[in-house]
């Protein structure tokens, strides 16, 4: 597939990410940037909640179900808007046309820069990501495709009946499944186009809304905000290669828009474009959307929002003092601090977050080096971004006098930087109570920095643009130079001075997950072709065993044949563990066939050679891979070192379907 063929799939992803929320937002009275920036927030919340509700009521997941729920929501909100159209809640407020045009004009170069990065990093739209988390994400899409079940409350087990249902944020997978069903695209292409749209479209538009709330109807700020949003490699580009953390990517992409809602509610918005009554409703929508995208994002929003709330309470306390109600203000601030501390204590002690808090990422540098990386936007030992960092620092300095709301952004930036230093430079057991909610992962914390870095960089550019405009006006024969024109000129200079905003750094961070050499790939091109033959040999309702680390894990996503071990961090039942460790004894150990019968396993797939120095969980499968002949196994097909076996020794046993997925609709 080439990029022209893939472009309609990307457009469908845009429609699913913006369409449902845009319609509901307009009915609520949102217009312009407010409507577009909050559309993905509303859409993610709607799609994720529909998936949960559909499974709870026994309704199969489908495009039709989402459209019905969306249609009902449109009808209800539309009737309410018509019935109470005179109320402030539904009153529409739009920015002047020139403001909106300036903002979206700035997205034109963003589309070009982002598309070039994606194409250079991926190579082709159907390239596979070969990182640790991608087998789960790919197979989750396969699971939703095959079972029509997409709830965040049950997705984690991927249909394994021996595992208890547990929460896993499924909004990214829900949206991916809708794109698949709408276009008929296969899983790798769907995943690639979805993450590309999130990075190149959703994130910049979300940043535009936050900048709009901080700087008001400032065309100079808005025309450069979109371009600046793609300049920070730590996000979105790093999360396209690290992990890969696609659910986090979706959640953090909508985080600036969610923070913009907080800016409205706390009274720090300049020429507010959202409206306080609507913001209360949208706050709950944003909380739900962020939680269903990835709970990490909720903690990120708390870190950034707490300064806006605290500042609003202090401002209110000063006003109450002037009214002679000092103790009322003190009580409100004390109550806020008490709630904040209790929430932090709960998060630091609850068993629900213990797995995340105790995740074993270690420090890899000194605290001083980590601090320098924050200042130079060189997190996780990447190259320093000198020019961009200077602009960010200038914006932080300018916040003191020019932009009051930007001061709170500075505090959020410092707090995020502090958390990153804890993860990258210290990472002791006692720091887990601060950074454990992000799995103690420096990459997840570094990805927060651009949320505040973008408005700070915009502030820095505005300072320079204003200076240039004032200097031009002071010339003996002055030429008209608006701040907007100066801002555009500065962005062009920034593009030239940074190699198109550090294009190579962006490409390298994304491209690491799409290696070109077979030795670096989990599934090679030869294996992908072999998987197509496996699908012809294996019945659709069969379950195939295989060591996930040899690439067999992706048979489900690539060839629509269910695998017994669908990702690398499998929690195994007794039968699954025994089969993995003893499958080479299929002809001599009756328990092997007993376990296969209970699990419905008829086939074994051997992928590519793997490193045998790791855990021996799959030692029985590895022994088959290393042997030329294993009694009890019948070779069905092979290609290079990949082989498909049938468990011939278990023919006398009638396999059950206890692990097999529910019948396909």
C-alpha cells in the first residue's frame, strides 16, 4: 500500500475523532476553535463510554451502535438547546473570522511537517511496529474485531476466561476498530493512520485551544501555535516510538483542550471562548475521556490544573478579605489543600495503583543532568534543542509581566520537570509516591513537558515579535510591521535555524519502532507471507500456541487466527503455563494433551529464532523450535525457520473451546 491509497483511511480517522464531538459541541454553543479543540475530547468520551455500556447491556460493538448512541445524544442535546436557547448554557459565542482563519492557517505547515515525519519514519502505511507493547495493541484490535466486545472494563484479558476481568483503557482501540469497520483496512494500516492523525491533527488543534484561552484573540499567538506544537520531540513523536504508548498518545493529545476547560472554570481565561456553564459539563466529559484514553493523563491534568485552582482560590480569598470574610477564604483554601492531600494519600497507598507505582524503571543519569535535559528539551538523553529552549525560557521570563495566566503555565512546567528529574535521576522507592502513577517512566513524564512548553514558546515568540514591531515603528521612515507578520517571520527563522523544527530528531524517535532490517523485526516480510498460508491451513475457530517472543504472537492480528499467548506480559493459567513449558513432551506426557484439550489448542506455530537467555516460561515451545523432529507433532507447512505443526498426538482427545473466542456474528 502507498500513501495515496492510505489517505482515505486517515480521513476516516479524522472523521471519527472530530465528527461526533463537533456536532455535539456546536449544539452546546461552542464555535470556532472551542468547538474544534474540544471535539476529540467529546468524541473520545462518547466512543469509550458507548463501548462500556454496550457490553454491560449485552449489545455487540459495531459502527451502528455508536451511530445510534451519537444520534440519540444529538437529539437530546438538540432538543435541550432549542427548548432553552435563551439560557446562557447554550448561548453561542464565536471569535472574529480573522482569528479563526489565522489559527487554522498555521496548521497548514503543521500538516506538511507532520506528514513528512510520519512517511519518513514508517516507510509505508502498512509497516509493522516492532516494540514491546504493540502485540497487545494489535491483538486488542483483533479481539474487538472478532468478538464485538470493546469495553475498557474487560479488554485486558483479550478473551482469556482464566483471567479475571480488569480495567484497561480502550478508547484508542475502540476508535481503531471503528476505522477498521468503516474502511475495511487491516490492523497495521489502521493503527498507523490513527496514530498519525492523533499526532498531526488532534494534538495541534488541542494546543491551539489552550493557547487561545491563555492569549485570547491574539492572531500573532494563534498563527504560530500550531507550528510550535510539533517542534517538541518529547511529544507526540517520542510516544510514537517508545513502548509504543498509543493509548497515552491519545490521552495526552487531548490534554491541552481539557486543561483549557480548567482555565475557563478557574477564571484565568482571556476572552474566554468556552463559557463557564458549558465548562462544568465539559469538565466531566474530559475526565471520562482522559480516563478511558489512559488514566496516566488524569494524573497529568491534576498536576497542571492544581496551580490554576489554587491561584483562583487565593484570588477569591483576597476578595473575601476585602469584604470582611477572611475566615471564609481561609477555610476554602484549607479545604482545597485537605482534599488534595487526601487524594494524594489515597493514590500513594491504594492497591489499585500498586502495579503502576512499583514498576521497575531505574534512574539512568544524575539529577543535575536530568535538570539540564528539562531546560534544553533534551529529555531521555537526546540532543539539546538550543533555539527552541531559548524561546521557551524567554516565554517563562515574559510571563512575569506580560501574560498573567502564563505564570501558572510556568509553575506547571516546573512541576513536570521536577517529576521528570525524579524519574530520570533518582527513582528510589520513596519517589514512587510522586512518579508511580506514570509507571516511574521518564518518557511518559517527559511527554507532559510540551503541554506547557507550547504556550511558553508562543509567549517567547510574541515577546520577540512585539520587540521587532516596535523597533520597525521607531525607524525614521517606518514601515508597517504587525506583530502577526513578525511572528510569522520568526517562525520561518525558527524553521531554518532548527532544520525544519528538528525534523531528523522527530523521524528518528518515530522510526525506531519501524526497523528496516529483518534481524530487528519481530515479524519479517517472509513471516508475514507465511502467516497468510497459515490462515489457509488453520480453521477460523482454532487456537494456535506459540512463543510470543518469536513473532507468532502477531498471527492473530495479521492472519485472523487466535493465538493462545496474545502478548508479552501474559498472566498464565496453570494449563497455559504447563503447555508452554512442556509442549515438546506432547507424545509422552498425557497432561500436555489434557491442557491442550482444555484450551482448545490444535496447532503450534514457530516463528523466528529467539534469545534463549530470558525467562524459561516457553521452554517447551523453544525445545520444539530447536529440534529437527518432535514426536507427536505433524509438520503442516514451513517457510525458512518458521513452521506450523499440528498436535497429532492429541487427535484422540476431543478439544473443547474453553479458551476459544465467542462465535463470530
